[in-house]
């Protein structure tokens, strides 16, 4: 298997042969081979979020409504009905993730979500809409408790909806002591008129959507599908279970909760090809302006580029005559 360094060597050899590194060609070569190995259509959805870059803002690498346009591009021409989705994402909008799943499910009857490294938050929601999730020992999902974007005196912050509710409940209790009210007022002033209702509604939405997908797809032939779906969705959506929205959930934890999981290592050839696609993708992110790649094994792609502002030194003004 070409490791990360092996793909780097391959890129360096492509420079010697062509004069420039062939990022797209090498990545697509392994996608073609992976699809041929499995006999299934293949889509890559990956973003540059595990590689620090001051030019990359969260919205550039998040799941957003624009991604539907990318999916339309790469699904066109695929035969189906079976799809492998290689997913590497920090998450994003639950509403956009819902649209993402609804569109995929209108096109494919059997979907495997393959996670080569991390699929967190709303990306975990997408994984829960699969018939089966394929994970390696190095693969992780995350909690699905929604985050609320707040403008605070300390700047824009992403805060777990359930943490906001918990903090407000604590404030109600402690503010019965008038001596503590002054300490709470700066925090309470950040709460808009509908914030608590919003926290309840987005939390309920994330859990109910995932529960419905688990029933409809992963457990559709299971006699106990309602109980399994309710248990898994409730566990993933409960912030108290994890204490951090970024908590990495291991394959063994997910299997213990009865999610249908296949081990990536079971088929060594497929594992080698999937990880080669992933390594080639990370090299693309590291050395180009690409921050999001949505691509199929036929070479159709929707690639988001970061717009970088480069300061160009200006000549001094002409001297006065």
C-alpha cells in the first residue's frame, strides 16, 4: 500500500516526468482502482480541516447547502444502485446534511460510508444514513449534539445547544441569590429572545432525523429497528454522554452500540486503495488551494478553492519635484 510518504514519492516522480505534481491524476487513479475492486460507484467528499491553515475558515470546510450542487455534478453519469462514499469532514449544517442524505438516497439503494480518518458531527449524521459504515482502527465518528453560533464579547463562538440550556438552568438556580446576579448578567445578556427554544428544537431535530434514517436504512430489515434506532440516536445526541462535541468515538464503541460496522482491514486490497485515495487527497490539500473535494471515480469533480489575499509590495510614490 502506498503510505502517505509513498504517495509523496509518487508525486515527486510525476514532477520528474511531467514538470509538475499530478495531484488530480494520482488521486483519481486510485479512485478508479477502488471502484473496480468493489464493483460499486465511488464518491469522495473530503475537506481540508485536519491540516491547519490560517486562510481556511470553518465555513469553507463545513457541510453546507452548496454541497448539493457538487453532488449533482458527481452523481451525473453514475449507474448505481450501489455507492461507496469516502467521507472526511468536521460536519456543518444539520439541515444541509439532511438535504445531502435525501439526495443520495433518491439515487442509490445501498450506501456504504467509508471513513478513512474522521467524520464528525453532521458528517456522523450522514454516516448514520448508510446501510453500513466502514471503519478502520484509525477511524472515528463523533457526537451529533448541535452547536449554536453565538456572537459574544470574546468573539464568535460555537457552543453546544445542550450546554447553553444547562448553563441557563444553573443561572436560574443561582440567581435566586441576589448576590450572584451581577456575576451572571454579562452571560445572560448573550441570550437572544428565542435562543432557548432554538436549542431545544435543533437538538430534537438532529436526534429525530438520525433515528429516522437508522430505521429506514441501516436497520430496515431488523425486527427491533425502532428500539435500536432510538437508543443509538439518543446516545449520539446527548452532550452529557461525551462532555465535548469533538469527542472521538472508536469503532469498538460504535459496535457496542449496535451500529452496523464493517472493518476496513477485512479486505486488504480495498483498504490499501481507500487509504491511497485519502493520502493523495491530503497531499492535494497541503500543496494546492483546494479546501473541499467532491469527486467521483469517473473523474467528475466539484472542487472548492480558498481565496488567498497575497500582499504585493508596492513601489514608493514618486518624489515631489
